[in-house]
């Protein structure tokens, strides 16, 4: 049987004909899934999340249900057909997507069965199923069919901004560095992305934090997501005063706080609510830069890989291709250590040292980039112990 050509466009009948007769297939979800005994095919519209099927990483595809589908299964109901989900899912699943304003479908490759679904109502959709895509989509193609996240690709200006940290900097210098990082990952910040002065008036806070909330404070995904960045807004994630400190950043039960006054005050850390505050070697503006780098590397890089237990020698070899960010490391309560940050030529790396095991120090490592090209240096180090690899 002939196979479709990767990244070539086909009309619906052409795509189906590669795998069998449409009359012999089980057709589900208004024709978006076709199931044969040994293979499944997805033909779906491609667009912007959360309402359309999309990619959130170069090797991660989300199929989004456009309405509630009843599969009439005896077992617990699923978002996607049982034939493409879980351990009983088809080993062979082929993906064709139709970009906006296209009448044809482009063949993107093969999917592994879905082991992660989102229930209806989350993200304003009728449910979604996550699939691993192979091979990872090239960035130029992703841009052409739509969906590669906003931002710019000026790696040189980001490196120049971070290199300023190697010299004496003012608060304003550091906030400009933060601006450069934010615009690199997220594109231009609009006037609606910040809180108004009236909304901030009742909160006591230092000037660096006030500047952030005025500029981009409504964009919670920029400094929060992996960790929680609190905001001047009623609710569970609201800024709070604890023992005379302004708490603004959380990881599990751990808190980071600063003084509720001043220009760019120091940071304090509390491993749990019953512990005393411990001084950190950062100013507030430095902490904001690290929070942006953390979220950017772990959550906003379309290409990358991760390792949960990398040895010291391998880490040293990998970080030889990037440069350390000259800010003291950030506490990493989840691993009982500190997170170190590196960046160069569009590649970003975060390493969190773990407590020694049998006198052996290991590191949890995330490497990311907005396109695949900055990460080619990582290929010689990849093996089966690396996860989420999309280069």
C-alpha cells in the first residue's frame, strides 16, 4: 500500500484512499476519525487554541472536539474514540490537518495513542485529547500553516540584553532586559495587557512590581504557569501580606516575598508557611527576569527536551554550548536544590540540582528554543532517557 508524502497536501478522498475504503471504515466525529482494524486516520481542521485542533509543541498535537460526541462505549466515556486512546489504541494513527482557508489537508505524520485528555468545559471547548506527533514539525512549515506562537526570533538582541547582566546594572536596565525577553517569547505587549493605576491604587507594592503590573500584569502566563505569580486581583491568587512581607510568587507550599515599598527591594524565601523568612541573593527585578526565563523555557518553547536525572559530567558538556545567566540561582523547592539558567543563540536551559543520591549529584534539566535550529548542539547527547524531545 502506498503511503502519503510527508507535508504534502491532499483532498479528503485522496488522503483516505491511502489506507482503505471509506465504506469499510468506522467513521466517527462527523468524519474527523476513520477507523480500520489496523489503522486510524484523523482528518481535522487546524487553527487557534482552545477551540480548534492545534499544536502546542512541535511534537505535541491536540485534537479538539468541536461538539459533544457520544461513542456509545460500555466503559467510561472518553473525549476521543477509544481506538486512538490508551493502551488499546491503534499503533498506527495518521494525521492530516486542514489549515485555515485551505480546501485540502496536509499530511503531518504519525500519532501515538492519547494518554491525556481534557474534559469538556476546560478551555471553552468540548474536550481535547493530546497526542505525540512524529516527526516533529519543522518551524518554517508550522509558520506557514499557522499556529507557531507570536514573538520574534532576534536571538542576538536577547543575548545582548542578557549580557548586560555581566556588568553593573540599574533597576531600569534590568526591567528593559525583562521587556526584551517578554517580547521575544510573546510579541508586543498592548495597553490592555496591564492593570490601570486605579486598579493598583489600593495595593502597597514596590515600584518594580507596580511597573510590571501596569505593563503586562494581566498576562498571567508570562511569569506564571509552572509556578504561580500572584496578581492584584481578588481570588486565591491575589497578592498578600504575610509577616510584613508582600508575597507574590509560589511553588507548592513555598513562598517568595519582597518588601511592600521601595524601588527594587530584596527577595525573601519561605519553604513553608510555618518557617521564618530567609533572605535571597536577588533583587525583585532579578527575580522577575528569572521567572520569565523559567516560564519561557519550560512552557513557551516549541522545541526542546527534558531529563529528570542528568549526571554532572553530561550537564557540564551540554552547558558548554550556552552561557550562564549572571543572576544567582533560584531556589527549587520541588527538587530540594537551586535552579540555574543558561542562554545563547536562541537556546535556553534550566537545570535544577537534586539532593545527592549515593554521593551522586544529578540534575533535572529542561532545554528549549522557539525553533529547532538553536538546539542542534543537543543532538549528540540525546538518548532514550531524554523526554519530550522535539528538535
